[in-house]
């Protein structure tokens, strides 16, 4: 029985805290041994794996390693897909080597289902210019899967064809089918400028990403503009990364929640090994148990704040892109 078969049955359950802790520590020990990049990083941090007794103590691999290292648990043979981040002009994109696409599909389908119900009960209208032009976007892969499942409901991609998207949105849909307008932030802003309309009946889902197309703005400002132009009570958000296999969702007010196999920790910006209590702002660490063939323990470049109930906010990004610890490993 391979790793995914053995652990997947346990990962994709409504995990209790102690079950999550146990699986996280088990996956940590497996990845310490089988992931050359992660294992060497842990050694150079001077951390003894035998002394790790809880998930908060697991070393988090800085996300920058995905730019120039092959972060793979196990043998490289058998990689089915390589996802790349869009990055910005002149930057090095991250690469995520995915061994099991079925595992990714299982994860994002279950993530969506845990917050919204069955994807088959929706019509997905995807406005993702800047992503759609690429064949290595994990976000586009996810949306392709949802659209393929719901094509009969009228789902589809829209690049820069705002007119057709507008026509689709005002087209009556089956009363049992709910519409999700899933778009990059800059594209939703552009569309809302040209076609302000009443979308109170639509789930408007922004996935972030100005990508140099527009001046960066805080999420609250973005949502306020979109709510006004679309006569919407709230804007939903998806929080995912090329380097992960799971997504968190916000169903309004910028408050994100994770599926049971994903957890957020907040680290001190001056001491990456020190975790902060709820209510304090720091760097976002992510444990994604589904990411078992890569690295399940990632220190992101995002700043955020955790709430006592496990929900969290994304407040921005580090000014200094080189998070402490990311230069420890030279292979």
C-alpha cells in the first residue's frame, strides 16, 4: 500500500484536534526521511525530529524553496504534473511537482464541498485572465475540473470577453443551480467597471492577484468596491497556493476557514520558530496534510491573524521577501 492509499483514508475525515496532531507528526517524520530538501533543511535548523511532540513544533519550509528546488517526497519518477506560480516580471516562479493528480482533485473537491455543498449543484463562470493563458496553473486546473463536471449547467471560462460574461450572468439559470463568479481580483474590478449590475443572487468569489495589472489594495477596499458595483451583500474569497493541494475559503468579511486536513499557525516575524497566540499578527504557516508527496509544512510570505475558533485573516505580505531561514540550504 503506497503513502496516499495508507493515509488518505485518515486525512480526508472530520479530524479532531488529537487526530490532526497525530497525522501531522506521522507525515512530518515520513517527509523528513523521504524529502531530501525538507530533510536537509530540518537538519540545518538544528532540530531533532524525535523531539517534535506537536504540530506547532514542526519546522516549516519557507515557500521560497519551491522556486529553485525540487520539493518532492519520495522518488522523482512518477510525477504527473508540474504546477507553476504566475509570479511577477523578472521573478522566479515556484514549481510544485505533483505525483498524484487524483489526490489534488480529491482535496479541492472535498474542500469546496465542505463549505458550499456538491460542485455539481453550481454553475461556475471563471474570469481568470493571466492564469488561463498558462497550462501550468493549479487554479486553472481546479476550475477546469469544476467546469467539466458542470458544463451542462452552463459553466465556462471567460478570458477578456466581458460582453459574453455579462450575457451569461443575466441569462436565467435553473432555479436549483447557483452561480459562482470565480475571478482574479483585477479582472473582477475591470469587469465591474464596464458592467456594473445586480449580482446579489450570485456567489462572487475573488481569488486575489493583481499581478501588476492594478495598484494593490487591501481586501476590505476591494470587497467594498465590488459590493457597490454588483449590489452584493458580501464577497467570498478563495485562499490557495501553487505549493499546496488544499484551499481555505471565506464566505464573507475576509474571514477564512480551512477544511479539516488543513491548519493555519501564525509565527513571530522576528523568530520563525515562535508561534503566536490568537489575535496577534505574524507570518502565516500552513499545514496541508493532503500535500503528502511534496511538503505539508510551509512558511508563507503572507501576514495574517488567527482567531480563537481557528479561522484567520490574510492581512498582506512581508515587505522583505527573504524570510529568515530560507537561505540555510544550498544544494
